[in-house]
């Protein structure tokens, strides 16, 4: 990332942000069919981004209400665990 000029970095960051939040909970897609395990996994993974957007947009929610139940909850928790604990291995390594 150090080789990229500053404008290119921000354009890349904006594109990545938009891609990650394009399938946020509260989407009309889940009105026809309930959100399943894979949607829960994705929603847990992008929960930080959807939280930030939900502060400014009332139509975006962190958690999809129309879901299949336990499988969606399992996927959501797993996705959140993967996203929020991703850097723990590097901080727990022993220094030699």
C-alpha cells in the first residue's frame, strides 16, 4: 500500500467499502426469502460497516429480522467472530 499514491488508496478504499456494504441486512432481497446461514455469516462479517452506515441511514440495519432462525444466528456469530478476532493470533505470538 505504500507504493500507491494517496488518491488511488482512497479510491480503492471507497470501492472496497461499497462492495462490502452492498449486501447489508435490511435489504429488499430478504422480503421474498428469509436470510439463511450464508447471509448470516456475511452480515456478521460486515457488521462493523453496517453499524456505521446505520448511524446515518435508518433503512440499513445490523441484523436481518427476516431470517431462518438458529442457522442465521450461528452464521452471524461466526462471521462476527472471524472479523473481530482476525488479528488476535499476531498479537499473541511470543517474542524471541
